[in-house]
């Protein structure tokens, strides 16, 4: 596949969407539900992406209440935020959504990492879901916070603009920063979605591929044009297809100056240790944080 991103915004009444997803995710769990939703409240959103973001938080809450008599509380209302509340925040109305559970909670040292790619704990098994949630909210010029107390529960708070302002949140920097074109090869679609969700809001144009031959074909197609790729990220191992090394060699034949990073969870592999000899620009060792990703590929300044 090629692109993810926010592509089909529409005006959506949020209370009905939230009610539907709560019933879907918590069906037959026995978890008590308390919904206090101001109606009607509309936001201009990509409904499918927002449902994915909401579902990730609901699943996280459900998993955290496995060993408790669970109760999920959701409150939604319109609020006014001071422009100083968040970086890039506008003096306008936002929709505030609190999603609270009385589950295991999140340890203090983990709360700062909860939205990082690949972050998980044995208890919540968060994985990449909340990182995607963070990025979806950011793409909608919104904000997300988490408050949690170990053993007592967690509250995720989302702020979404009632309308789509031209400049707000992460996209403020994205509009002012020079756009980067990035090609990513990975056999796991979830990881491709995640990396696109991280990089798109900061002004990057991302093309994702699961097969090496498709990545090479796309690099060749865009070479020597205004849409040429600035950065390439290749997974080391692609089952049944050209892996990162073979794909990099093909790309380097097309463009000796290509900036190519090798990504793998096998940090002790010969390829990762000898990446410079193989002519890679650098490496990304899975699991990595959002900050590590942006620092490694030289895009920290875009955030």
C-alpha cells in the first residue's frame, strides 16, 4: 500500500460514534459503563481514523480492567482553551473527551513513554496502538494527555477543535517546515501505518511499501523529479521479498547519494553492526521511541 494519513474529513456528530464504539469494544465484558456526553457536538474528522484512535484507548482501558470489577467513564463537553494551554493552541472552542477506567493504572515512569512507538508493558500490552492514537489526534490539530495512578486507574483526555483551524497543534510546525519525502519498506502493515502516522503530521510526505521491488520501482519513478525521496527507511528482513540490504543496493545503483537507514529488531545482526560498510546512512533499532526516530533520521527540528 502507499499512503495513510487523513484523507476524507467530514462533519461527524461525536456522541453517537463514541456510544457505538463503546458497545462494540466492551460487548460481553461485564464492564460498567457511564457516559456523560454533551449532544450534539460535531467535529470535522476522518471518521475511520478517529474510530481507530478511540478504539485503541477503549481496548487499553478494557485490558487494564481484566482483574478488577471494571468501570469505564466517558465525559464529553465543549470547552474553551487558553492559547497557552498547548503549543500552537488557538483561542477557540474545543471538544474535550475524558476516557477513564478504574484498572491497573500506568506507572509514573511509563506515562511519559506511553505514546512512543512499540512501547508496551506486560500488563496493558499497549504496543503501537496508543502511538497511532497520539498521531491521529495530532493530525486533526488536537491534543491528548494521560493521567494515571498505579493501581487506581487511568484517564486519557482528548481535545479536538470543533472546526478544523488552518493552524493548530503539531500541524503549525508542519506548515512552516520544509516538507520531506520519505520511502519506508516494512513487511508489517501496522508498523508502516505507525511510521506514517508519526511522520505525516510534522510535514513529511510518506510512501509505504511491503515489497522490496515496489519500493525500488517507486524510487526509480520519482528520481530526478520534484517528488524525489529525501530519506529511505528499510526493514532488514522481508519474508518472501527483497530485504533491506538488497533493496538498498538497488536504490544505490539508481542514486549513489541516497540517504538510506536500516531498521531491525536484531541489533546484534552482522548487517546492523556493519551498516556503514554496507553503505547505509544509519540504523534504527526496534523498538525505538518517537524521539529516537526523529533524531536518527535528522527530523527533530520539524517537531
